[in-house]
């Protein structure tokens, strides 16, 4: 990933990622990476893509 500015807050299994990425693909990659971190059970994305709408997503991890 290049040319991004992302902040992450974590509490009680919830990771909130916010900032700016250059594309929807970069946004999706950031969400996937956050979901893979041990201890993270829920990801809230407040990432924005310049030229696009701000994104607010919540992604639950599938139980395995």
C-alpha cells in the first residue's frame, strides 16, 4: 500500500480504522489486514477515498 494515511484505535476486540486511502482496493486491503490481527473480532472502517464518498463500514469476523 502506498500514499495512505490511516489511524487505528483498538478496544475490547473492536478496531476502528480511519483516514484516507487512494482507492477502494486500498480500503478493502486495510480492512482485511485489520481483520487478520489476533484479538480483533470486529472492524469499523471510517476510511475515505479522495474523489469518492466517505466510507463507513462495519465488518464482523466470521466465527471459525
